[in-house]
DNA sequence: CGTAACCTTGATTAAGATCAATTCTCGTGG
DNA sequence: CCACGAGAATTGATCTTAATCAAGGTTACG
């Protein structure tokens, strides 16, 4: 793996080459194929991950096997870093578990595992990493706030919110085209519904000429209607 | 107000008397009556709050006026601290908004407002405040993860989860009695439903002798049934 | 007491989940 | 290059849950 990827990780942007080297030499690269579990929420916590290539979903599973996706994670972003700061002593003794499940969404998904003890070592000498961590956690909190809000307001609304946010993120804002980064199944789970209902909802939007869907490519034909849907 | 309350705030537990004094002298005590808004999510962010007395709810409002409670906050806990770490420059210029709305739930709710600039001053000299902050945010993240999971699984389940968690928190674990800290309206909103549905759900549990409800007092008669409900 | 806020109840409606088939898509091997 | 098959996506019919609408009851407190 190219070591320089570490420099692109926002968390580590203030570190010098020695420190990066230290992280690099103490961490493990892990590869996963599509559908492979990275960790279960029942499993002892031993560190957090950085996505290098591919993508990952973080989700909960209810006892009946239904899954609820909480986050999607893409390259240079971290996940499962929050537990580091709860119950230090338990973490060290590996008596703490991961807060949710995670699965690779693509073949050849590459991750770096940063073990807790390695990270604590780095943190001690670089107090301002904690500021970056705070910033990262804050963003996740804000995201979850919004997510809670959106899933509790119906499928159409949740879908409209998702589409508009994706459009926002994609460079093609003018072209009004978005390319889904995830499967429709995962999208359904993310907006709090099931495959069939998502399918029907997409169909409804298409019938009203709001969007047009071809595989993972979605044209936004009437952004204004989506915006109106969001505002109910 | 008794200054010593600041010592009970976990965030400040490492500070010396000078620093506490500094915070105290630079912060504002605010009082609210039940139902009064503390801030709106449209409002410029100028600092975070500590609950001294009373209680507070954090919630989102959809355009049709429906509210969704995200958190309840009780004495010695902080709220709205996450934005401090997003976009420092914007915060300073007060170009950032609060992430949600907040309202006092009781008469004579007393809060301390810690202004952003005051806090940045303290933070600079006390790097390990940031570790406490991280710990606080991590807990909130974990809480939201669980909350998302529970609200997307039906009212009975959400209610069962809430009741069990309250039982866990209350000292009376053996007596199997819980005293609701919040109104039924807020509880309904918190578990993602409306008053009528919550009422019916409570009734259903009572008919099955799982609980008995008298005002805000709830006896848990068959904890095992609640646990089974959670596991579906 | 009286009134307002809070809570409960019943009847109805709407949204979405479930179940059961198909159809579509795409990678693989013949 | 085509045929096959598995996984993904769609469709229809039905069922369940919870939201809505509209009254009533209760409770707390001045």
C-alpha cells in the first residue's frame, strides 16, 4: 500500500513523517470482499478503521434479522473511533464492544486498523489530534441528528432528502445527475424502509417525471419537487 | 447560584479554582419556565449550555409542526457543545447555527451559558478538557446509534426499550418502579410516535399485566415480557 | 370550583410491511 | 457469443401498524 494515503486522512494531517511512519508500522492493512463482515457489535473493541479503498456500511441488526444502516464510509474516512474515549480502562483490557456492525460493500475494500494502544500513544504526544477527533465526532453527531429526523418522516421524504444530499455532494450539480454509491437494498435500509417500498417510491417519482432511474444512475428532472417533498 | 455546581460538571472536574472562577465570572445564568424555548436551530450559535436545575429537551421540528425529540438533558450535563468543533472560524463570527431546537421542560430550569470564546480560552490551557469532551460526544453518538435503531422498530419495542433503560437508571431496580422524568407527550415524540398511539400502547401493556401505570409512576410487573418485546 | 393542560378512547384512513411471483441484469463458463 | 444462473429489482395482492380526526375524561392548580 502507498504510505502516503495516511497524509490524506484528515485526522493525521498535522503529524510529521516520523509519526506517520510509527502509525504505519504499527497498523494492519486488511482486505475484504463485498459482503464480508468487518466487525460485529458483539465483538471486543480493539481499534478503529480507516477506509483506503472501497466502502463500508455501519449498521444495527434487530433480532429478526432486519438491518438498519446508520452510516456509509468512503475512502480517507475513519469509523468506530468513538469508543476510544469511553471507559479507557475497559478498552485497554478489551472488555468493550463495537457499537454496531460493519460490512464491506465492494470487493477489494482496503482498510487500515489502528489499534487502540497505538492510537493512545500517538494521542499523548499530539494533543491537537483530539481537536480533529472532536471535529469528526461533531460532524457525525450532526449527521445522526439529521438522519433521525429524516427517517421518522416517511419514505418519500427520506428518499428526497437523500437524493438532494447526493446531488449536493456530486460535482455534477449543474448536470443534475447522481450516481448511487450504494445498492438499492442498502439505500432502502438507510432511509428506514425495505426494498419493495423503495422500489415503489422511486417508481412514483418517475411516473411524476421528478426523476428518471437507470440502474445506479439517477437524473433529477425536477429538483424543486424534491425540495417541496422535503418541506412536506 | 452556588458556584460549586461547576465542580460537579464532569467536563470541568480537572480544573483548578482559578479556572472555575474564570468560567463562572464569564458565563451567564439563564432561567426558563416550562415550555420556553432556549434556542432555535435557525439561530446563530454562540455557546453551549449546562443544566443546573430542571430539564431540557433537544428536538427537531418538521415543517408541519411535528416535533422529534432527540435528547433529554438533566442537571450537570451539557448540551449543544458539538458545534464548537465544527468550522472554528464560522463559530467565532457567529455564522453557524444551533444543530436543533431546545426547550425547558420544567419551571425554574436554570442553565449556564458558556460562550464559545470563553470556552476556547479555557480549552487552550487545558488540553485534557478535550478528552472529556470526546468522551461526552462519544456517549451521545452511542446513544443516537441505539436510538435510531429503536425508533425504527415500532412503538411497542421503542417503549419497551425506554422503560427498561429507565429502570436500569433508577436506583429502585429491585422495586421495579420507575418515575417518568418527562411528560407522556415528550415520551411519545421521543420514541417516534404520537400521544394517542403511546397511550394505546401503554394500555395494551397494562391489559397484559406487563406494567401498571398511575400518572408518571410505572410499575414493571413482568420485566421478562418487556425484554422479550425488545428482542421481538 | 373552574379552567386549561394533559391524557385517553373510538372510528376511520393511510402508509408501509409482508408474502409470493416474476422479471431484469450481469458475470461466468461452455 | 450465447446460455445459464444467482443476485438484484420490480410488481401485485393482502395485512398490519400507526396516524388522523373527533370527542370525552382526568388532573393539577390557581
